[in-house]
C-alpha cells in the first residue's frame, strides 16, 4: 500500500442517564505515545524508520510530507524524535536487561560521523556499538552511540555481565570472557 497522509479523528461520546441526566461519563482519550501531540504512533514510526533505517534526513521528510499535504516543519520532526527516544527508554532498558541474561553476546562497533558534538571537530570519528544476544527467535539487538572505541565502552555497556562475548579483533587483556 503506498504511503498516505490521513487525519485520524477520535470521537468521544458523552453518556448520561436519559431520565435524570446525572452521572455524565465521557469516553477516555486514547493513549498516545506523545501526549498533547498530533503525531500518531504510526507517523512517529514512519519518521523514525525513514531517518534511522533509510537515512532520509528530516528536512527531506518535511518536504515529502508537504507534497502530500501535511506541512510539518523539520524542527517539529526533530522534537518528535527526541521525545520518542525518551519515551522508549524504559523499553530499551528492559531489552538491555534481557540481553545481559544471554549466555553469549555478539558485540562490535562501526564508525560514524556526527557533525555537531560539543568539544569535538565535525571530522572526528565516533562509533555506533551493536550488541546482539538471546535465544534463537528471541534475540535482542541494541545500538549505542559513543564517541570512543576504547575498551571502557563495552565494559560500561556490559557491566557485571558474566557470559561470553563474541567480537572481532578484541584486546586480549579485556577481563570480559572473550572469543576472538
């Protein structure tokens, strides 16, 4: 189905006793990922997927949405992504706890360039750390950003993890159980 922009309208009925008209009840507002926002969970998922999976910048998404009749400024899309990330924190932490119970975790880093980081040049190399583990069919994959590639990063991410860590080209002096 091709993408489309639509307005979802929630009609909230009021109910009362037709005889005495007391005890008026109103249907509650449906739960939203971002309260007081007009963004649906579907739109937020679309914007996040386009930005982070498909590498489509927010300014271009804003232009695409405008062509479909939805004028949403880039700064609004950026604010939604920040707020969505904050709302996802409990889920991410639950996934991290699940991952750390796995007997085996795969972990690796890849380079990333971030143009606006405090106290760093735009040409500085940063890293996206990938962690994957869990039983087949129930694996968790987490991504974490860090400005460093140092061994302290996986130590901080893994904490007191006592299982096996599988990673390419790891330092043999790392105290975490390692298969290189």
